C-alpha cells in the first residue's frame, strides 16, 4: 500500500521497532491506532478494500488460508470465524435464518468502534473468501456499517449491494443459498494436516489473550517505574477504568491481585537469568529495597530469591 512502516508507527504512537520485533504483541487499542494511522496517511477512504482485494490468496497466513480449502462457502466461513483469533482479537458470528445468513463482527477487550479501514478489511476478507473459493462473483444482500459518513464509489462498486451506515454493529448479510456453493480448491487432506496445528495454536492464544493476561502484560511493562495505575492500563486497552474493573471482576480477579501476579511472574523470569543481580531485580519489580523484595518473594514461593535461583 506504499506506506512506510516507520511513518505508520510514528503516526500511531507505537514503538519504532515494532515491525521488526519477532514476537510483537498489540492490544486492541493499539491495533486500532495502527489502522487509524493507515487511514490518516493514505487519505484513501477505500484503503481497507484495496489492500484485501490486491493481496494474493497465497500470501494469507495459515489461519485464514485454511478457509480456502473448505468444502463450501459455509464451511469456509465457519473455519474463518474459528481461527480468526490467531490473527486479530476479533469474533465473527454466522447466523442463518430464513433466506439470509448474517455475519456479525465483535472486537474483544475494547469499548471503541473499530476504524473504518479495519471494518472494510473484514468485510472484504469475508466476500473474497466466497468469490475466490467458489469462482463466482458473490454479492451480499446488504452491508450494515457502524460508520457515520457516506461510503465511497469504490465501496458501492465492490459490494454491489445496499449499504447502510450508522448501524449498531458491523454486519454483512449474504444469501443463505450462496453458502451451499462448493469450493473448487477443497482439499480435505491438507485440512487434516492444518487443523490440529491451528486448533493447538488457538488454545494457546485464548489462554494468553484473556483480559487478565493482557492486563498483566501491561503491568509488567510499567512496573519498574512505580505502581502501574489502573487508569493508564485501561487507557491503553481502549476502555474506561470502570469497565476494566468490572470485566476483571467478572473473570474472578481484581487489579491488586493482578499486580501481585505480574510481579511474581516477572520476578521468576528475572531470577532465571543469573546475570541479573538481586538488588537490580528488586528495583525492576518496583520494590524500595531488597528486604521488601525478599519478604514478598518468600510469601509467593515459600523460599528466598537466592534459594529459588539455586533450585532452578
């Protein structure tokens, strides 16, 4: 799309080396910030559609590539909905009723509406799956968008269907019969190889991407500079402090407990590297002195930091 990564990251206020980090991790709020940067720098209201349409199927990651090997459009949509979480914190639901099939989009861990370009990528990915998989020019019954403003001529031409804006949720409605269309590239042998690996990866992602785990990751980033304030963590997750507290409580925890868990986990990680001195670790964990660190660590692990290091 011709947008240099450093410029995008700078516009999104994200770390300058994020694009070269092998295990880069983004919150939903940061992911949205990146898409808003794409919108701002491209000045193209249809950038999300163009990016998706111009991406060759062979360039897709395994999580979405597997959908193209499905039995039919319905099977492909359900596979895409199942494994989409390996790429983005996004949930797709497919509901069939009467002669229609509704595909609704919901983003996890945020109160923000998704950027228009991100919504367009999702819509186009769903439609390109049907068009490329079946070899037919599948068109929706209608498209319902959260965005308030008018859509471009590119949108109208691409979808070739009524587009409603100002809707409560991003939804695409398909003809139910189109879901029965077979995929020319159906490959059950390849699916038998891909699916177990994708399912295992999905299990790992779900465990790591729960809200408490996301909160702990953000706490660990801030812990050395003092007590991580819940207001800062909530802001980075793209939700209000009240919403964050409520959602943590719903999952059986509280913010203070997550701080303690984050300190304990980070303490073990730092102690595992014998190059880190005990005083340095105490400082990195936000303790005022080594005595406070020793007392806290003994309460966590039942042994002193030095004893734990000797055992591991």
